[in-house]
C-alpha cells in the first residue's frame, strides 16, 4: 500500500517529462513586451509557438570614453521559427538597418544590446544580452 502512494506521483512526474516540449524550456515571454535574451539562448513567445534564438553577437560600437569617427554597430544574429514552419536567420543592428525583421505576421525588433563596451574592456560573448520586442504585424 505504501508503495502505491509513492508510485502514483512518481509515475505522473515521469509522464510529464515525456510530454515536455523542449521549445518551452527557454525563456517564455509575452507578445508586445520587451525581454532580454542572452547570447546563445532562446525565448518562446507565450501562446504563439514562436521561438527566437540569439545565434551570435558582434560588437563594433565605439567604447565609452573613446573618441571615434563612427558610433559603430552592435549586430545580433537571430534564428526565428514557428512550429512546423520554415525558420529564418536574420541580423538585427543597433545603429544601422535593419533593426527589425518581419516573420509570418510578427515583427521582431532589437531595442538594445548590453553591456556597452568601454575602453580596454573585454566582454565575454556569453555576457551579451539583447533586448527585443515581438509584436504582431
């Protein structure tokens, strides 16, 4: 009898694990609200089956405290896909165009990239974080 008390919850947990959708294991975000996503990580838009993964970030922005002839640009490469649809890879920029991409009725826009570089400062690529917002077209 005691074995049955422990076995039922254990079985339920195991079944929930098998039914787990890996697309929802990332950062779940709301449509129309800004969110932050780290380099190499994924966010899923709640209720939309839309996922966004930051594939890479490159940063040529003029460091704080430096005198530059150009402000530079932060570049965020994202992979966007909707369940059972063709994925798209797009580059979003902080200073140049494009700053947003349209995908299957959604607009994905880069709002900011942090941290901002400083003089003689090395930033580990995994520490970059993009601020993004997803809206419907």
